[in-house]
C-alpha cells in the first residue's frame, strides 16, 4: 500500500504546476520529492519529467494499492502530466464523507486530530504571510514543505485502514469502491476536459 500526495502551486491546487510529490510506504516513513520550488537560494531539484518517469510505472500499476486524500485533485494534477493513477484503494476524504455526510468539511488535519489524536498543520500555515497575504507553495522553503508534505502522505496512510474499517462496518465499502472512487475519476476527466460556455 502506497500513499500519494501531490503539491501544486495554487491555493486551490491548480493542476498545471506540480511543485512536489510526497509518498509513504509505512507509518512515519513519508518522503517528499521537491520539483519546482522557486525562491532565492533554492537547492537544485529533480525535474518533473525525471520524477514522473521513475514514479509513473508504480503509480499506473493497479496491482499497487494507493491511498490518497482527495484523489480527484491528485488525479487531475497527474493526468495533466500524462500519468493515470490506478489502483486507488481508499480516498480518506471520501471515506470520511461516507461515514459522516452531514459534516461540512473533511480536511485531513481535522480527521487526523479526531482519529489519531495528532495535529497536522494545514497547508495554509505554510503559505499564510499575515494580513491576508499568501505565497505560492513554490515559495515555501523545501525543508518546511518536505516536513509538511511527507506528514500528509504518512498520515493519510495511517488513516486509511481506520476509515476503511469503519466504512466496512457501516456496510459502505461497495459504495466507495463501485461508486465514489470511479466517480472521482470521472469528475477528474470532466475537470480536465472542461465545458463549453
């Protein structure tokens, strides 16, 4: 089971500018690959095509189970780069929604606090500059971005079995597997294609 998290530059996670990719294959073992941080004095980073060239076969392999938080956003970001993620076993945001559909938000930091008793800083803490000003994720120093993004990936990995167990206990597994996860993929396709106005 592999947890995947993609960071893009926009606050709304616009898919055209992948800043980094984080992965986790075990608890407390998250890693971040910086790709496009752009600030004065930034270290040399791997190129997007090089990173996706290495990760692509794993991400597209349906035999490798993937877990994500907001798989649609991750799917859109990677499809724009020619990668089609397959083998999504759990989307922790979707699972949280199925368990508690009345809840207005299903943010990872909220779910982690409730289910794991741990604080995970929201993305805005890295990009907020005070007085209503924000910076792009590409301007966040790599060390801070890496700590945050790796934590997101490994927290998602630890949350997935807890949420999946509850989804199963509620009799909602087929709804997630057969309806919600395929729907997220269809919505990603629609978002990429756009609509004519």
